[in-house]
C-alpha cells in the first residue's frame, strides 16, 4: 500500500466531510430561513391558519378527523355504502355469520366472498351456516343493487360495493352477517349511522345556536336578561338529565311517525344540551366586553350586532367548535341509550340504539355475537369525535404554549 | 252422552286393568311411559273414573319405600315425621282422608326431598303460582282429555245433567288441619257467591239461563248437590277451573269457612272487624275479605293444595311454598304426596335474565316465560346446565293470531274497516306464513287459522283450518281495491276513503311468544299490498286495561281456550270476562240486554247461540256444535291465524335432569293450568 494512495484516500474523506458540512450548513440555513418565514407567516397568519397548523401536529386528532369525514359521508349517503335493503327480511337467511371478503383469487386481485349454505339443525333447531367453497361470489365496486334515494333528491341503484353479476338478493354478501329476521346487518349499520350521527350533529347544532344566542345576550347585556337566563340555566342543570329525557320521550305520542319521533328526540336532546355552552359564551362575553378593541369598536360607532358578530364572536369561534365537537358524542350516546331502553326511536326506524336494543337478548349474545357490532361503531365514533374535539381545543388557542 | 250408564262390569274391568298397570309400573319404577297426548276434550264424565281411585294397594316388592313402621298405613316425608315426633303434627294416618287420592307419576314411585326452583316475574305473574298448585275440587288429566277427581272424591249427575252431586273425601283437611266438609262449599255459596257486597254479579257459570242463580245444597257432611234449571254439561269443566289459588274470589268454589268467618261481616263481631279493617289500612270489610280469602295475597289462608305459601306472597322477591302436611294425595305405595319439600319462585325483573338462569341450569322446572326462540341456546347447553328440554305443543289453533276488534270506535272509519270481512281476508292473504314460520317459529308448526288441532274432536276440517292462509298478494290487492281503498299516498300506502291515512296499530304484549317479531313481519308484508301498520309493544297490565276500555285496534295473542268453547271464559264467546280484543262492546250489549254497547252482527249472534246450545248438549251433539262453531269462526276470520301447533306458548319446558316423573308430552293450555295438570306433586328429585 503506497503513501500516495493513503493521502488520496484521506483527501477524499476530507472532501466528503467538507461536502457534508456544506450540505448541513445549507440545510441549517434553509431551516433557519424557513423558521424566519414561519415566524413571519405566524405574525400575519389569520386565526384559523394558526389553528390548523397547530392541529396538524396532533396526529391522532388528524386520524380521528378522517374517521369523522368518513362518517359524514356515510351520514349523507348511507344507501351508497349499503349492499342490501336494510329493511328487507329474508325467511331463509336468519343468523348468517359475518362473511369474510377474500381479496386474492388465483394470485390476482379479484375480491370475492364464498357462497353459504344454511340448514336448520333438526335437533337444536338452530340455523347452521357452512361456507360453500365451490361457489365464489365476485365483488365489484360501484355495482348495481337496490334502489335508494339520495338526500331526497333523486333515486339511484349504484352502490359502493356489490356483486359483479346477477342479483344481489340471489348471491347475497353479508359483510356483518344477518339478524334473526335475515336482515343485512352491514346495511342496517349504515342507515343506523345516518340516524344516530345526524341526531348528534343536529341537536348539537341547535344547542350551539341556543347557547351562543342566550349566552351572548346574557353576557353582553347583563342585568335582568342575564339574571333570568342564568336562573333558567341553573334550573335546567339542576334537573337530572337522564330521567328528564326519559320522561320527555315517554310523553311523546306513540303514534308519531318515525320522522316525527326523530325530530322530537333531536329537539329534546338539544333543549337540554345548550346550557353549558351558554355559560361558556357568557363568560367570554363578560371578559371581552371590557377589552380595548371592543371599546375601540364602540367608540368608532359600530352597531351592536357588528360588535358582537364581527369583533367578539370570532375570537372564540374555535372554542365553540371544540366544545360542539365534544358535545356530539354525548348526544349520540344519549340517543343510543334512549333507544336502547325502548324510549327513543323504535323499529322500523334504524339507529344504533335500536340495533343494540334488538341484540339485547340471550339468543343474539349466545349464537349471533356479530349483532353486537353496532356497539363497536358507537365506541369508534365517540372516540374519534372526542379525540378530534380534544385536538381542536388544544389547537384553538394558537398563542398558548 | 250415556257414559254414566256404562255397565258396572266394564268399570270393574277398567279398575282391575289399572291396578295391574300400577303394580307393573311400581315393580319397574324406572320405565317411563310417554304416550302421545291425545287432544283434550270436554267430555263430561258423569262418574269418577275408577282408574285413579284404586285403593292403596299393599306395599309391593319395591325396596326403597318399604314402610319401617308397621302400625302406620301410610308413609310421610322425613321432615313431617320429625314434626310428628315432636308432637307438632298428628300422625300421617290421621292427616289423610279415609280414601286418599292415589296418584302415580309417569316414571313411578319417587323419593322425598328437595326444592323445586322456579322463576317468576313479580306480582302480575301470579298465574305462575296458580298453574303449579292447581288447587281445584276436580281437575284436568295430564293429557287434558278428561276431568278427574282431585280434592273431591267424585261426582254424579242425573240423566239430563241438571243435578250434579259432588262427593268430598271424609277426613280430608285444610292445610291448617281443620276438616274440609260440605260446609266449606256452602260458605262459598251463601256467603261469597250470593253476598252482593262481595260479588255484585254472581259468577256466570253459576247463572241459569233465566238469570237466576243455581242452587247448592248440602246432602250430608261430605255430599253437596248443585241444581241448574237447564242441563249443564259444562259443569265439571267449569268446576275444574274454579281454582282456590286464583287471584279472584269470583273463581272460588269452596273456601275455608272456619278461617274466613272472622273477616266476614255476617259472622264477625262488627267492632272487631272494623278494627281489623282499619289496622290493615282498608276502607271496607269487602276489601279486607278479598285479600284475606286468597292464598296468594295471604299466606295464612288455609288451602288444599300440595304446597302452601310459606310466610310469603307473590309480592315478595322470593315466594316460597312448603309442603302441605294434610294434602289428600298418596302414591300407590301409600307415600303421602308431594315428594318435593318446597317450591321456590325467585323474582326476575327481566325475562332475558330468567332465560339465562334456565340456560345455566338454575331452574329445575320452567316453561312459563321461556322464550321459544332460545330453544337452540337451551338445547346446546343441555349437558352443561344439567337439564333436558321437553316440548309440550299447544293443541289449540294458532300460536300467534291477529285479533281484530269488532267494536273499535276511536276512529269510526278504521272501525268500519276492521268489521269488513274482505279487509280481513285480504290481510290474511297478504301474510307470508312460511316466512313467519321460519323466522319467528324456528321452522316449527304449520300455517293455519285459529281452530283446534287435527287430532282434536272439535277439528272442523282442513278446509277451514287452512282457509285464507295461502300467500297471495295479488288477491289481497284485488280485495283491497274492491272495498274502496284505491287511493294511495306518496309512499304507496293506501288511504282511507275519506283521504285520511290508514295506519293499523298492532298491540303486542311481550308475554309468551315471539309476537313482536310476528308483528313486525306482518307490518312488512302488509306494506307490500299498501296497508300501513305499526307494532305497539305494551306492558301487560296496561294492555289488559285497554282491552276493557275498547282502545285496542288489533292485538296479537295466542289461541288459548280453543279446546274449551263451552266452559270457562272462551275467547270465541264475546260475553267472556276478561275477554280478549274480540269485541268489548258486544259484552256490554249482552250484559245490559241491548241497552248499552254495540249490537253484534248476525254471525256473532250465531256464535253465542252455538255456545249456549253446546253447554246444554250431550257429547255427540257438543262435538258437532263445536265443529260448526269453528267453521263460523274460521269463515268470518275475526282473527287471522298465522302458525300453530308449536310449543311457543309455555311449551318449551326446561327440566332438571334429576327431576323425574315429568311427562314427555302433556296437554298444554290455560284451562288445564299446565303444568298443574301434569301433577307436579308426583315429581321428585332422584338422588
């Protein structure tokens, strides 16, 4: 080994190190510049942008956000995500277990489910289902199936997934099995999601409206309106929520249609839910109305509504959104709970509570445990909304550290 | 109907045959003899069947129950023997009547001891207790085919069935040791039935055709004669349903005079009675008496049943019955019945929890509130739970029928529709009974209308059993169009002729069957022919109250009492009380002689006529009348039957593996007080 070669190697190493260092310093430079730009951006960024930046860092909340978006899609288009008519019972198809989707067929991506054959056990009288490996039912996307209405605007029969050929009623796919009347659990879950989640959303929307309005009036004007509204809130909060819900729902006329019951339950949940938010809003108003910028707005002759909606409310938008998000799961749980007790929605309406109520028997627990899956949907939704709400709340105050 | 004149040689033959059979059974005590239960009939046998009245034979070679004490004719439970030894009870020979009731279980002689664990759903479930003890003078045989002696020794009637003589057992005693005599029947007659404070209207089984009350007279201490103004072939069937355990003094036919006189205004000292009424928190002595006169509300009230309430009532969380040391029954070896020491009803707030307890083997003997849809779960856990599942299918009609209130008035237009035969026929054709059978009946039974089973003498024939049962939506649509339900709303549901929406309310009491599901399936199937309906699940007490106030539109119930149109409170009779949702205002019309209520149409008047005729006819004639009755019944389709001949109604029996003498098959209906008719006092735990 010669010295030349040694020195050559050293030189190469040195050069490499130098290059590394240069790259590093360049990167550092860039980063510093970024930070400077960031800092510059922060100074000029509007509130929502700051919130978004901060929210982005909360990975779990981000994932939850995606789950919530997916739920929102199901709420809007339950028919599209269903595979079969959720109300149709099938005499020969009771208690079909969950059918697994196989994705790879002969080494190629061709999703399918195996066919099933059922037989009633002559001794125990139980329907016993076996997989028929001979029969493969290919699955395809955007398949034709039962007709459904989209947001009350038009009808279609296109579904997210379905069978490739033939009628789905003859080659059924039960992604989550069937219940005791042979109804498809997956499709029922989709429609149940629409009802349960939308009840949560609408009632929170109504309670936010009431909360901001009454809380705002109370906080901004003070005096007699404040006194009345605050006492009202105290009375409402002192009432035990669950018995009140039960009493109100029990008082609902039983011949009301499904839509009427739905509407009434939403209102009942909302009318009790607004109080916390109203308190919070009032507190904010009390603080804000002493702030200089409000004074400035007042002095420059802004109208009251302009002061409230243009200057004051935007400062706690983010808070309202966070609180509302956290209130949704409470509402969903309440609906589920009421329906589970048989006081809320009742069959033929489908909601998570109704589904769980129908699974509340020995038979379902012992021989058809898949009927308890709506419970999982409740858990996932409530967790997702809670984590999202948490993320939003943390992000809502971008200046705090 | 000349069975009462059957010649004595036949009778002797039967008793000898029965004796031999009993001896054989005793010798091989484990040989079960399950037979297909024949259909229940209402055959009024004018004389006590000899078979069950065989005198206690001398002990055979069966080793287990060899009487150790030679001086005693009968044996008793160890717990009673101890009390005798302690001087608390007279010896068994003195406690039993001269001629005890001899009963043998289907598997033979049993062993003493044990507690029979059952479950009940609280005070409203009082019939749970009534059905277990079945405390009546005479009662139905296990298969429900005939009336047999129980507390009474036998009976006799004259040629034209206007006079009935009932013989009590000399030496029989109430559970407190006081003698049971003709005076106890006369106390009931004079001081309960005829006392207008206690019973403003006398029970209808005691009312003659002309409105007067039948007479009851004492012949001697142990003989009582009933005299009616017209032939009464249903007397025994009625007597078999006068149950001392019932929750109504209207259903008594004898009562402990020695005990109840202290609460009765005709006997008690006015001041003392007044004090008792006040102390108990009542207003009048009538209230006090009605509580004190019934064993299920007063544990101190002496009874004659095999088990008597032990310081608890149906309102307690645990309702315990202990053996009656004075029960009149013995087995063929002279062991006093019952074999089982104690019956324990445990309160369950929830039916599912009750079913779960059955699955885990915590109940020894239960059919009531066992949900037939849990049959697979029960069957699969038989080994683990240490029980067996026995089925006792009902022999009557359909196990879920849609009853259309014929006097519905809350909405006159809907009322008119419910009275329209074509409307009912259309809805019947719109039902897919095969689907209902698969989904709500586990594939058991057959689609049929509410008429008796094919093996029942009252069966009116296939034509009527299956009338209007074929699934034919086209025909249904055609009929619905033809009666003017042509207009439809945006969703395709038919509108009433006035343009108002039509919505049929189906009331369901989630009591015995999977009726909520049957209702939901009907809603779905009727929607296909454009008839909107919804299921309304109501608590039992509320629904019963709404029946009386004529507020129910359509109700799902089972076809109980189908085998008994001429006695008790059959649902075919609009005058029955309590009735089902058939036509509450018709009853009012009959009760007020047409002044109030609603006049029934000709077909319903025909029903009433047939029932009245059947009550006074001989057996042959009675069968013909019953068949005719069910033809009218099925043809007019006041009730739409779905699926029948299944064990849905209290017929899935969970039996502890050690509990023996439980028949494999038995008649199953409310008039039989099932399982009371299967003689629970002969059940025993094999150790």
